C-alpha cells in the first residue's frame, strides 16, 4: 500500500477513535486534557459535538472513492490545520489548561497525515 493510503487510513482510524470516545465517554476525554467535567458540564456537550463531526469525517475517508475522496482529503487539511491553530491559541492564551497541549499535538499529527494522504498515489 502506498504511503498516502497508509496516511489516509491512519487518519481515519484516529478520527474514528477520538470521535467515538468523545461521543461515548466525553467526561474521560475532558479530564485527559485537564478540564473538570463536573465544574464545566457544558464541555460534555462540546465533546459530543466534536465527536459526531469527527466520526463522520473519519468514516468519509474510508467509504468515499475517487473525486469525493480527494475532496474529503483536501477538506481534512483545512479542518485539522484550523483545529491545530485553535487549540494552540486557546492553550497559549490560558483559556485552555496546559495539559491541553496534547490536543495541539494530536491535531498537528492529523494535519500532517491529511497533507501526506492528499498527495497523489504513484
């Protein structure tokens, strides 16, 4: 399997795992990034919103073919780059716990995978 295909499948798996966790156990994920879900119950809603979006875009990479897959991969770059920037700015501004840097790194990895996956397969 060519490297862009590995990157596409890995990105889809990361999306499905993180999205599934956000949907099913949002409190667990909130605590992993340093947010107390009991003190911030609205975060559970935010994580679930993130979760469904992430599951849908992850599954899109596995089921779409041809031009639709290419479009999904190009959207993935924008989605993950904006996620990375938002997480970085929130962490730097103190609006997000320092433990939230994990989200910055995960989003940056997803951005890199999206870039690699969008390259033409030779």
